[in-house]
């Protein structure tokens, strides 16, 4: 393998590593959001009396059912986004492993 190809592969490998790091952070954020929504759901189920939701920085009084519906929508959206990021993370990890293997072989050959 030529030097330029090896350098390009090394840059690709570094880019994939950065992508994996970014996706890992996103996965963590979505997991935290999911946990917050689960906690909010528990509190909402126990709620008696007035219920408020946050819309654009404003607290609006609403029904318990409507608040639960909004929360479920947020939970579903977060779950879907988490699945997408997880799939991207897995694909990037496979690519990273393949690049690492190829780079290792090429470096051994060149020594």
C-alpha cells in the first residue's frame, strides 16, 4: 500500500473514532432523557390537582391526560432517536474495527 493511501486510511480511522465518541455522548444524553421522562411519568401518575406543562419556557395548566399524552410523545421520540444513534454507533464501531485491522496489517508489512 502506498504512503498516501495509508495516510488517508489513518485519517479515516481518526474520523471514525471521533464519530464514535460523538455518538457515544449522544447515546448517553438520550439515556438520561429517557430516565428523566420515566421519572416524570411516575410523578404524573401520582399527581393530584392541577398539572402544568412547559411550552416554550411557559408553564401552562393542562389536564393530567393531556400532559401524559405529551410526555408519551416525547418518550417515543427520544426512544426513536436513541435507536437511530445506537445503530449509527454500531456501524461506526464495525468500520473502526475493520480500519484498525487493515492499518495494523499494513504497518506490520512496512516494518
